[in-house]
């Protein structure tokens, strides 16, 4: 509902008073205002002579309309108390609510202005950070390049040919698009986008270390997007109306690289020598032999994150990262771990689809592959239709923690990874295996592949949170030049030519034993006992090294996690009425979760398959409620539907509606104070 402005409240009160007085008691009020017994003196009436209220101002109110109104109201209360008293109370109430609404409006405006000022300050700081070592960096020119690259990627995706953009995207992104395009072709369709408009590009975060510069931009765009049959050329599904969406694109570049005026990777030119790029599989320039996607010459797109999964400070929330860099591998790059995990995820999806573990051979230990392949063999012997998750989409990939080899592996040594294999790093413990815990948030549709009925989709899409455990031999170091080339040989940099081999076809080096790079050793649902045990181990190690344990214990829930929690609360009675659905839709829109993703989460929850992160206790629940309130109060206001949703979530942990409303008031007051301080510092 649209809020009533403070001025409207005041005019409403004044109008009500005037109309009520004029209509309810016209005769005696008019008589007293102009008759012989009034303040006018003689027979001058209301507007006559020298004594009337509204004429020459010689007596009574002195021409003050408000004074006249007050006088009328007093007389109305004296002569017609049954009418006058309620009317005065009503007018006072209107003025009170108008004043309160005015204060509410001022607070909201201050918060909005404070947020904008803070965003400008952070953007300026990020640009300053990049410009410190690259004085030629130009923000607007970079945005122009991003817009150009964004449209190129969408066009390549729709044409099902990623070759034109291969030069400036990482292996992880290339793997994602390649597998999805293969699935589309098998199902005889392609994605069609038209009227692609980039509405806004804004700097969201910048970071820099001695090895890499990193920049993330928010891209708000709109397009008409629907599926089209490859064989018939007809529209299959999707909207013919333009729809808006927001994504966060992260680019990486070697530290010390300077911006030039020459065209670069996004423009289709070698940033080193200027030659037109005709990429071979090794991603080298045909003229100067430079490795183009190394980040040594230009920005490379390394991650695409959906708005609902974006967490602006996630780099600071990797448990044991600083300790690991100081003690084991100073050059370790979180982006490399995330990019490699992305490659592994899509290789696993390809293996699931084919019923063949070979796509994982170079990326996972032999022990894991053997365990994983046994599931395919069981399906083959049973003769039943094989089921797998297809049409996958990844919301985000985030490193949670690092576990050095010195930490035992009791939890995962004997754990089943939901039929997906065991963590075999424990079996290699004699050699010493460091581990990285990475969370992948993704969605997929269950498919059935039957020799008789072929490939069929079973139901709607569902959403998941999965922990991938990657391991590397103790003492191995990051090859900085191969940070972005996650699917190339870490020893010689050669591309893959045979996915079925666990070694490099060029240098013969074994690639899946963790000697050079991180390899997959286990997969666990995030809500499993195995995942919880690994997180507990990481937390204990962080505590023993006097690190900020908030990296795991107080990690704020991301927008989609908050929504998943709300969905679980709304479906506690196994029913979702129209009012609750509207509440969830409003909450989803506030958190930039689109309707398709919301429907997938609701469908998964109905089947009791929604992986919902739950606060472990009442204190943690309060932290979650605080995070949810902060998101809802981003513009200084909270809708009634979102407040009801918060109350519903809080009730599961014995927080009353009063408790939740008080929490919201406290958070709003705190955000308001911060906004005022931000504005004062900028003035």
C-alpha cells in the first residue's frame, strides 16, 4: 500500500475539521460568528464592520483562520459535546499520525541517502585502490568494456557457440556454458534473447594483492528471453515480454598490469601485440604466443554470481585463509579454487548425464572415481531407468574454509557422500593432504533416461547446497600463471585432449593425485553430518590460531538462504495459502530472487528436498533475524508482509511478535544512526 505523506495527513485533519464544523453545526456557529453576542461588536456580521473575524482583523482571531477553527471546535465541544469531543479526538489523532509518519518518512529518506553516500564512498575507494598502481584505469571506459562483453556473452550463448568470447572467460565459465549448450542440443532447443539492454553497470567491489587485482561489477539488464526449437524454429516456452535481471561479474587481472588505450581480449585483440585473436585450444595468441587467459595482459571474467547469492565481503569469510597463506602457500587464490570447483561441478554433471565417470578422471582422485562409477554400474545391472539431475544452474561457488593436513579426517574417512563417493584424502594422509571446503549453490531438474522411453524430465526444478571437498598434497604450491586456466595441465599448461586419461597427454604428468593442483575427494550435502563435522574441524583450527571464528559461526545467511528458511517456516503446516505466497513473492523480489528460482525452492520444500540452513540455537536465530531485517530495511522501510514473515520465522525459536518488532525497531535506529554519521562525514 502506498504510504501517505506527512503533508497529506495534515491537510486531511484540517479538511476534516472544517467540513465537519460547517456541515454539523452551521446555524448556531454562523450566528455566533456574526451575531450580536459574538466578538464582532455591532451588527456587522461575519464579514462586515470593523469587528469581524475575517475582515479587517481588529478583534477576535486577528484574521487567523486557525484561531477561528479552534474557536469553532471549542464551541462545538461545549454546545454539541457528542459531536465535538469525538471530532477533536479524531483531529488530534490525525495530526499525531501525520507527525509520526513524517518522522518515519524523514528516517527512511536519511537511510536511503546514507546508503547512497556509502555506496559512492566505497566505489571511490575501490577506484582509488585500482588507480594506485594503475593510474590510467578509467572507470567509465571499463564499464563500456563490460557492457560490450556482456552483450557478446549473451549472443554467444544464444548462438550456442562460445568461441567468440573464449578469450576473456575462465575455464570454469567455459565449462558451464559448454555443458549447458550440449544439453540444449540434445533436447532440441536453444535459448533466444532479444532486445538486450544493459540498464546499469556499477562497481560492487575491488580487491588487490601482490598477485592479482580483482574487480566485481553489478550488471542490471533486461531482455526478452525464451526457448526456441532448433528443428522447427518455433518458440517453446518463456515470455515475450522484456524481463529485468541482475548479475555480478567478477574479473581478474595480474597485479601490476597497466591499462592501455589498445583493444584487448573483450574487443577480440591480443592485448600484448594487438593481433586479431584466433584462439587455438591452448588459448595462446597465434602471433606472439602469449597465454591470453592468464590475466597477465588484460581482465578475464572468472565468475558470474546471481544477485540472490551475492555476498559483498565473502573474501573475508574464508576460515584459516590468512593462516594457510602465511604457513603453506602465500600465492593461494580463492578465485582459482572457485573456478576449479566450477569446472569440477560441470564435469560431474556431464558424468551424471552420460552415466560415465570419465569426464571427472583428471579432476578427481582415482579412488573417488572408482567409488562414483560403482553407482553407475549398479544402475546398469538393475536395468531400471537411470535418474540424474540435469538442466543445472549455479547460483554461486564460495570457499568456506581451508583445512591443513595436520588436522585429522575422522569424519570423512568413513563417510558416504550421499552415494557420491568418500573423502579419500584420509587414505592418503601419510602423504599429507590439505583440504578446501567449497559450497556450491545450484538448482537442477531430475531426469530419467530409459531405453524404452528415452530422456524425460521428472517434475520441476529443485535447489540445493552442496559441499565439494578438494584436496592437494601438503607442500604443493599455487602456479600463479595457471590460476584462471583451471582445466589445463598445471604442470605444462597444455589443454586436455583425452578426458578419459588421468595424465597430461603432452608432458605425461599425473593430474589427479593432488601433486600439482586441487582434486575432488568428496561431496556432501551441506546439511549432512559429514559437512557439519568438517566445518567443526575448521572452526576449531581457526580458534587455535586466534582467528576470527565469525567466519564460520556468525557467517550471515545469504539472500536465498534467508528465503529458504522463510519457505520452510511458511510450509510448516504443509500448506501455502495465497497470502503466504504473496509474502514469499515480496520477500523474493526484495532479495532479487526471480520467480523461477522461488518456484524451484518451494517445489523442493514440498518434497522435503529443500536444503535449508537452519540456525542451530536461539542465539543464532536472532543473528539470522537480524540479517533478514537488515535486508528488508535496505531502503529504510519494511513491508507488512515481510514483517509477518519475520515474525513467523522468529516464532519457531520462541521469539514473540513483539520481540521481532522490537528487533526491527532497533536495527532501523542503528541503520539510521549510521546513515547520519555517513552523511555528516561527507558534508
